[in-house]
């Protein structure tokens, strides 16, 4: 963690969840209430089909809601896409951009992610910008070079602690049960902190840098202790309220 930064734990449901999953969402909304919400911000990013109903569930609770992607344009002839303005209109507050699954499955480039981040800001959403190296890049010792490039080209000037959250997700740790050692995570997060402070000065010092990739209740505590880890982006373990709330509890220090 970083002193003076309130941690944030976000659940990315990916392409999982139909209406019956709303039971879990209701439990998360209830569990996210005081006193835990004073110590940690909690966000769920359900699939778009559940976005609006999710915000009605979270209304009057501290639970934040986000989308998993947006189009760069505000509207127009883009069949199947949704704009940041539509996400905002669903009363969501966050949007994940540049997740490695979007980069891989949809060929999204850093400049696409940059444009989507601008779209989030235009609509008044906080962008959760994902970066991370592949296993081959990690093995080749290129992780820092890859991350530096993604940071530089995915994040527009003007990023600050309110409009931007960075999520470091090593691609090889996503959904695999493998995680980097806390020492490796510490080194990478220090590298990322130095890079955002150099570029954004004060706001870079206050920006949250999340770790994501096989975060579970069992390993949350060791990651939480690592300096410059200001929360978690959780995939599979966010689908079950008990597991997700256990991770949130770890980050709350309660
Ligand atoms: P898992 O927690 O399932 O590894 O997924 C991580 C992730 O991609 C969150 O965005």
C-alpha cells in the first residue's frame, strides 16, 4: 500500500453473469457498506447487460460500478459498441480500458486505449487503465520496457488521481493461478510509481496502482503489504460475494 492513498478493489466480471448473479451483487453492495467503505473503495464491473441494474442495486450504498470497455466516440454508427456517455447514463462511475483480453481478442493498441481513456474523461468516468506484459516478454526480461511503452502511449496528459487508476496485470497471471512474487510486484510497482511521478508529478504520487492477476482471498494479504500496491483488480474471485468481500476486507485492514 501507499501511505495516504485509499485502496480500491475492483471486480471485473468479464463475460460472466446473468440476472441470477445479481444475488451476489446485492450481497457485495451490502458488504461494501460501512465501516469497510471508510477504508477501501469497492467497485464491481459487471457485463454491460447488467450495468444499469447494477447501479440501481448500488444506489445509496458506497459500492461503485464500472463498465469493462467503451468506444472512443460519443455516439454514431458503431454497431454493438457502447460509448462512455452511455455508461455514465447508466449511472456508472468507472470504466476499465485496455484490458489484455481486449488488446488480444480485439487487437486494441495503446493508441486505442489512449482514445478510450479520453472518452472516459469526457464523460466524467474514472478510467481503470490496464497494462501488463506477456509471459514471453517477462521471460525475456522485457517487462519494464513493455510497461513503460504502454504507460507512455495509453495514458493521455492530464491524468490525475481522480480520473485515472492504473492496473498492472501481468498477462501470464490472469486466470492461471500463477502470480509474480511479492518482491517482483514490489519492483514493478515502484517502477510504475517512478514513471507516473516523473510524468505527472503530484498527481502521479497520489494515483492508485492496482495489482491484478489471480488475486484470491488466500494471496490478497501478501500483495496488500507490498508498497505501491494500492488495491486489486480481481477477475474470477469477484464472482462470489464471499471471496470478493474477503479480498476487500484484507485491503481495508479490518
Ligand atoms: P483473474 O483474477 O481471474 O486472474 O483475472 C484478473 C483480471 O484479468 C482482472 O481484470
